[in-house]
C-alpha cells in the first residue's frame, strides 16, 4: 500500500502511543480531583500544556486543549467575534478567506444567521493566495475578527499570515488562523505569525483523532462555547483527557522538531513527483501556488477525465489518494477551494490530491506517477472521459 492521503489523517506514531499509555492506565485520575491520582493527572496535563506552548513560542495559559481542529476553529471564530463585539458593539463584521475549511466557513455562517454579524469572504487569486487589494478594501474599523488559514488542505497554498495579521491589527481586528495542516511542514511560532489565535489538530500529525488545541493570545476577547465545570481556565469545560493532551503535545513536538529537515527533503520529492506527472501528461493542470506551498501536497486537475475513476484506478494498484479534502470526498461537485481559485466547475470535478507523510520515499512516488499515467490511459480507453 502507498498511502498518499496524509492531509486527511495519519496513523498514530509509536512514540505517541507510548507517551499516552500510562495516562490511560495507571495514571487514570481526573485532573480536577484533589487526591493524589488527580494531582498526578493535573501535573501530566500541565506538562502537556507547557510542551505545546514551548513548541509554539506561547505561554502555557494560552493553550486550550480541544477535540481537534473543527472545535478549535468553532471556538475561535464564534468565541472571539462575539466577545470582541460585546466590548466594542460597532465591530459587527467578520472576514473569512474564500478557501477556508468548512469548520471556519460554517462557523462564520452561524454568526451571520444567528448572531447578526455581517460576513465578508476575502477572495483568492488563481493560485489560492489572498487577494491583498480586496482584503485591504474589506478591512475597516467595524471588523471584529479575520480568519485566514496558514496552509490550504486541498491545494497546499501557504499564506503570508504575518502580513495579513498586521493588516487586521491595523484596524483593531483580531486575527485567527487555521493552522491544522502546518505542523511539521511550516514554521509555527505565534510571535512570528503575529496571530491572536490559531487552531491545531492531532490526527494530521500522528496523534489520535479527536484531539488538538486552540492557541489564544493572552488578553484576546473570548467567550467559551462549552460551559460547565470551568476546566481549561474556564475556556472549555469538560473533564480533560490527559492521555489525548499528552498524545497531541508529543506529536506536535516531534513534527515541529523535524520540520526544517523533513520539509526540505519532502518538498524535493514533491517537485520531482509533480514534474514526472506533468512531463508524462502535459495537459494536466497543477493546482495551488507553485512555490509557496506545503512540502507534502501535490494537487492536479485532469481535464475531461473523471477524477473518481482515476482515484479508483489508483486504489486498485494499492495507492490511496483523495479527490480533494476528506470532508468533500464523495461529492461530485468541484470543491469551493478550486471554484474560488477560478477553476471551472467541470475542471474542478477532476481534481486529485496527493498528500505525503514525512517518511515518503522517492520509490513510492515514482511508482505512483507510473500508476497514474497508466491509470489515465486506462480511464481514457474505457471511455471515462467527462463531457466537458
Ligand atoms: N482545518 C483544516 C485545514 C483541516 O484540514 C481539517 C481537517 O481536515 C480541519 C480544520 C478539521 O480538523 P479535525 O478533523 O481535527 O476536526
């Protein structure tokens, strides 16, 4: 099997399982309990929190453990915008990038439909980068929050978050960035990025599903979405999973610790793979930014071919990739990301995304490129071309 869907999810790393194991078994206490077992759990949770903070260049009290990227995005978008407007009632607008994950887009939609906010979508160019001219026009003193992702999960385009954050701050708006796809591939320091909040997810980096974190800069307006016993410093109630917090902290430290070397070597493999594909199939369209992109994502459109047929062809050869984001998989509509980049609907329907793990090899990618070329020929021979 060649697994090329790491942007959808990854297997749990052995060192992560080993780090979390004691917190599922002998050290099973509730961190809120006053007895010794509880105190051991509270100390484990505090260590995990300070490890995440250290990795991000943040302070421990700025880290909120969540059930993953979706919850962190919801908490940031809804929690910051509402609290910011409460303090300054004229701040009634939210700006979101056109290619955001549904967790951000749907949270913004909720603010519009249920909370009376106006939401403006910031367009992107044909390579998926923020249209800076339009962004600057949309920014004004009535904006409560801007949410723009660091790296796109479908086409891999990387945004210049520090510039976008500075522009948001110039009009007094808070800046959130969905950084779910970044760890292990991009530098991830909250001071360099200049954001007030960022979202992370464990299962993209070798931790189990349903863990992650929200970084929330000290002093940022925020109202919790989850009320109860006041855990996570009152910002996210519910008994904490020490095991998942430890797993997430371990995976994040490993991913970020090897980021520079791994992203360099994997980006070389990605370029070689993309070159092989486009040399053999010159009519294929490589999507996303050519250089400002995630080291581990190569994405293409195969005009006039059925993306789903191609996906099945590859799967029959033991190669697992994706027709876009896992959330949109199975739908035969072009993704909102490709549409926002100006790619015609019929072309967008033919998209395939290949996303690699850190241990990907040149041999695996060469075999994939070969299977892809053969798969295209078979789909064409079987009459799998779309009526474009
Ligand atoms: N944001 C981005 C960019 C993602 O790629 C994903 C997952 O696909 C999420 C948010 C949601 O994260 P989770 O699956 O942890 O809820």
